[in-house]
């Protein structure tokens, strides 16, 4: 059943690639992030990259050097890649570098693009890829789930070497390690963020979650409305979110609010 779904999705993906006029003979992915956008992506995902490197480097010594490890963000952009440069000297020549997009419109049907669509483990052999750049690649990709949200994807690949059967079980274990280490890092960061909030700011965020207006909060806590606005801006900054709605959502997630 799973194989049938994968086969159907591969055919659908081929059709989409043909419809958008993607040439099979492209020698590199067509989409990559600009320098400024890449810098922002790497900063946003620095903990995921750190955990990826830590977990992969622990196990690389136990495996044959032919395996290539990639971590991709939730939008399909390559964040980091680890491999033996003595074996694979031409990966960067193929345009596979930080910021490379693995979406269909960038490099055709591939394991990562299918894992993004199906939200599950995908294994592709060379002949199942659409574009020639991956026609020697064996790839297995799997989502990284944190609390039902996908924060990225892990891909293990080889070039010209068949993927060992046990790698399907191995990627499960590696994903488990990465996810748990990442959650631990995020919990530590969240605790640090909470400790930065003052008692007054905690009261403000709790009352905002209950639907209090800024005027009502100022009257209840004996503050000026402008002071309430200031504290709300500080809460957004300290919790590292974009707006106050996200601050409330994060406070609920951190059990600061019932």
C-alpha cells in the first residue's frame, strides 16, 4: 500500500515536472537562496544544524564513508551537509550546497520533495529521480517531527553505491536521536527565555490570554497604558516571536498559561 502511494506520487511528480517545463538534463538545482536569505535561514535553524552535526558525527565512524548526510529545513532548503570529501569531490560542482532548494521545481522528483509531500519516510533509487543530476543517487529522506510539527528533514544518500537495507532502520534511530536532542536544546532555551520575563510581564501575558484589553490591564496592575505597551514589546523580544499572538501561543506551550 505504501509503495503504491509512493509510485503514484512519483508519476504525479513526473507529470508536474513536465508541465512546468523542467529539463531532465539540468546539471544543477535551479533554485538557491541568496546570501542574505541564507544567512537568515542558518540563524533561524542554528540549533537544528548544531544537533544534526553532533548526532551525525557520533555515528559516522560506525558507517562506511560512502554515506552523505543532509539536513533540510521545513521549506526544502539545504541547511547543512556532511560527507567524506575524499570520496565525493564533485558534490558542490552539482550545485548541492547550503541554500539549495530540493523542491520539484528546483531539481525535479527527489526523495526530499516526496517526503515533503507525503510527510513520511521515502526511499528513491537512481532511476526513480526525474533529473539527471540524481540519476546515480540512492536517497532516503524522513521528516523531523517535533510535537506534530515538521521542523525539517533528514536525508541519507549514496552515489553509485546501493543503499544497504539496514539504513532504513538506521535512519529511524538517527531521526529519533536528532529529534530528542533538538527538543532538549529547545526546552533549555525556552527555560532561559522564561527566566528573562519579569513577574509583571508574566501577569500581563496571562491577562492578555484571558482577553483583557491594554486599558483593563493598566487599571488592574496600576500601570500606565504606555507601560503595558512597553512590556508587551519586551515580551515579544524576550520570547523571540514576531507578534503578541505568537507570544501567548508560546507561553501556553511552555505551560506558563493554562
